[in-house]
């Protein structure tokens, strides 16, 4: 017994903590110890008191509440009914022996299965969490096109995008700091060698200081991108919230609109509502060259500094002047450290950039990558984390990118 919690309940709590951790929640031994200590002051015979205590101490992200509730209902339930096995878990005597728990997969992760097997004498054992090597729904979602998702799949993909980790490569600044480098630190050299009577026995050096690169995102919200727009905006929100460096975000169709302030909201749904209220040209025509000229003239000098990276998300269907697009994207390329174009049409194996807009833009693009499913976002995350030095990519891919995708160093 630990702090008023008997051994059987303690074992079930440990199993439940392992289940939550396997589902992606940040559950560690320290939080489990706090929970066990807190249960000594709670009437565990009252279901809601027990539920709110466990949820308060084990859930630290608002977006994990729905997944926790489902796991709680599935784990702390009585076989054959909707009630939780509370008396059994709390160590109280049961009135009748329950039936074996029928295995049932979780909605979000069907690889995890709960069961309560019986031993050789027919006695019920503690619930176990088994990992079955069967068909994985998450793997299917990784390869499913964003434009073909159902409502339920869309919610799950949104949840997975919100939990992606993003990191940009660092850039070297002109400032120097203490470290192993090629430049001799004369001041520290003199100060350290005073202890040796002026003999130069230690040679401290300095190295270039590194800082994260600013990120600029230009997203196409025209009619041809309508099936991807909402989900890609959630991706942009996750990217902006997950990075430590400054992120400036713009959307364009027939005109350019800055939405950086709206995406700073802590709630993604509220942020998207504010974006919708700010943008007037949803699903309109596409004027990529005109939008880039507006960006270069009004915002280029403000945000394109300190080795900024530029992500341009568009399918390349442009109704504007191709010569204007060619001129403005070349200007944008000269002002940025690296220009990455993300195109959902690269999902097609035999895609060729035959539109006038793409033909005008391709010579000035450093990376031409797909952005149509979770797997392509994961590849993008690896590519961004591998950008070092002057924008060179050191990321290695396990498989070639689809279609006409390419990445070149300069």
C-alpha cells in the first residue's frame, strides 16, 4: 500500500499511465507519484472525484482531453456495461464476478488493445495492454491525400499535425562567442596566462554565434487550392506555434493579406476564425506575381533579414502575367536565404510543371517539394531541420520524393 492506495489499484494506475504515455500524452513517473499521493485525499469510491483527479494531474494539454476521456472510459469500465469497474479497481468487494473484458481497439490508435485474460484456474488477472502488429490506421492516414479525408479522418489528421515537432537549421551570425573556433581570443589569452608569469601556455579561441533563421510563409488560398486550404492553414499554425524564431505568415489569392497576428492565438479554432474574418478573397482567382510584388515592396525589407527562409505554398495555377511572376520571384529569391515551393500537385507520380506560372518560377526555386499528406509534412520537417550554414540542406531521405520534386544546393 502506498499513501492509502492499495496494491491492486496502484497496479491499475501504472497500467493506465503506460497506456496514456503510449497514446502520446506527457505522462512521467513524477506525475504518477503525485497522482498516487493525491488519491489519499480523494474518495476514490466516487467516480467523478477519481476522474477529475486523474485528469488534472496527468493531462497538461487541452488538445489531449478528448483522447484521455476515451482512454479513461475504455480502461475503467465494467465488462458488458457502460459503468466503470470502480469497486474492483478500488479494492472493494464485488457482488458478482465480471465477465472477461472483450478486446476493443482505441479510436485514435487501433494498435493498442485492452484485455483481461484469465489464469489456469479461471481467476481474472489484471488488465494488460497489448500491442498487436496488425493493420495501422495511422499509417494509412500518413499516405492519404488531404483532399480525400472524411470528417472523422480530418479531425485525427488535425490532431496529428498539432503534435508535429518543427525545428529550423541555425545560421552563423557575425558575432563571436567563447568556444572552439579558429579565431584567437586575445583578451582571454592574456588574462589566463597571467598565472604563468606571462608565458603563453593557453590559447582560448572564439567561434561564430548561431541563431535560428526567421521563417516567411506565403500560402495560396485561391479556388484551385480550396480542398487543401483549411488543413494547410492548420499546418501553418502548428509550424508558427512550434518554432522559437520569428514567423511571418501571408495568404494570397487576388491580393496579399498578412495573418501573423491572428495566428498568435493560443486556440487554433479561434485563430482560423480570425483569419477568415480578415481575408476577403477566399477561393478567388490567382495572381501570384502581383502578390509577390506586393510582398517585395511592402514587406520585403521588414521581414527578409538575418538569412530568412521562405515557404511558398501553391499549386502554381496563375492567371497573371508570367513575366511579372518571373521578375518578382527572382527578386524574392535574391532577398532570402532559401526559397522552398510546396506544391500539392506533386502527389501525382507523373506530374510535370507545364503551367506558365510554374515554368516561370522553377528556375528560381531551391526546393520543389510535395505537401499533400502527413508523410510529405514529415519529410518537410526533416528537410527544414537539416538546413545549416548558408541554407544548404544536409537532410537525408529514406526514399526519393514523388513526381518532379527536387532539392538543390547552391
